[in-house]
């Protein structure tokens, strides 16, 4: 291998520029930017703003403005009172607290249960029982949820879980397969020597997991957490079929009151959609750095 000298050599053709810098620049000449493809991707990425603009415009229109003109026209005047009416109609504080209760417990349960299962499988991969458990969990991903929802509803009703607690239980249980798949790929990238050194100091398996493994899983925890958050916050089917008390229903179910048999109050409906969408945007903006890091590291490792 040829070693570069400590001082840059100068050439007679270019006496004012080091040869090393010129060589580095020439190495980039083979890389060309496809500006047409870049522009196409930029336009395609900007199109996601169109549904958001449509939602905001509809939320600020009156029923008369919705019936006239195109759906993309900006309302004039703007009707901010739609948000107040939707707030009162949905009893937003109560529905918000019920949804937050289900979502927070589902996220915490998913992080705790899935990480423990993944750690046990990843560190005992040489045992047939744990390999079989991993295959069993993955097989659950290929079973359509509508096929098993009726038996689940029957069982939860018999057990007295026809409430938000039962929804939390099924959210955590239903996400173990996919979340474990993500966690295992990340746990395998953690050196086993870290655990061995802790065990030499007298740490138990639980202490090793709690003090060493789980903190190192922070990027993947953010990834699993955002998936669990979106799945729980936007879930409509399970709360509608499981929660028997209408006073405990979540936001997606309560928002159905704007859709009647013969008409739909689009102004209030879209206003309530925006209010319900705000927490998901805030959570993703705060956690996107760890989400991307967890996905990339889990894929590489």
C-alpha cells in the first residue's frame, strides 16, 4: 500500500494546489447527481402536504362554504369556532384522557414485555425452546386480526376486560410479535462481554437487563414506542368492540358521532381530526431522531 508523504507534493501543472487534494477531487468525478430524479422525489414528498392542507381547510369552513366551490379553496372568512364546537360535542377532555390512558399503558407495556422477550430469546438462541418460541411468535404475524377478533371479544367479556384495561392488554399482546422481531436484531449487536463483566461483579440477570441492556436499547425503544403509540392512539376497532361503557370510549370512536345516516358534519369532523392528530405529530417530532437511529442500526446489525 502506498503511503502519502506528510507534505503535499506540488506539480508543475498546478503549483498552487496540493496533489493530494486534486486526487481527492478527481475521485468524486464519477459521482453524478441525477437532478431529474431528485426533483421528482422532492415533488412526491411535497404531495403529502396536500391532504394536510385539505384537512385544515375543511376544518375552517362553514357548512355553507363546504357546499360551494372546490374542497381545496381556502375559506373566507375563517371559522375558528368549529374547533370549539367539536371540543364540546366530543367531550374532548374526557375522550382525550381515556385515549391517553390506553396509549400510555400500551406503550409502556409494549416496551417492557417485548424487550424482555427479545432479550431472553437472543441470549438463549442455542436452546431449542427459545428458537421455537421465536418461530411461534413470528407465526402470529401471519394470522389476520379479523379472524380472531370475535373469540378475543368473547374471552375478554367473560374475564371482565370489556374496558380500557382490556384494550391495553390486547394492544401489548398483539404487538409482541413485531416488536420482538425488532428488538432481537438490536440485542444481538450488544456485546455479551458487557453482561459477563457485570455478572463477575455479582449482578443478577434482572440487574444486567435493567442497568445495562435496557438503557442501551434506547434507539429501539423509541422505534417500538412510536409504533405502539400510533397503533394505540389511532385504534378504532378494538375500543369500539370491547369498551361497553360509552363514557370510557376513545377519541376515534367518539368522532363517529359526526357521521349520521344521511349526512356528515365535515367541518366539526375535520376539526376534531386535527385536534386528535396534534399529539401524534408532537410525539414523532420529539422522537424521530431515535426512531431513525433504531431502524438503521437494527437493519444493519
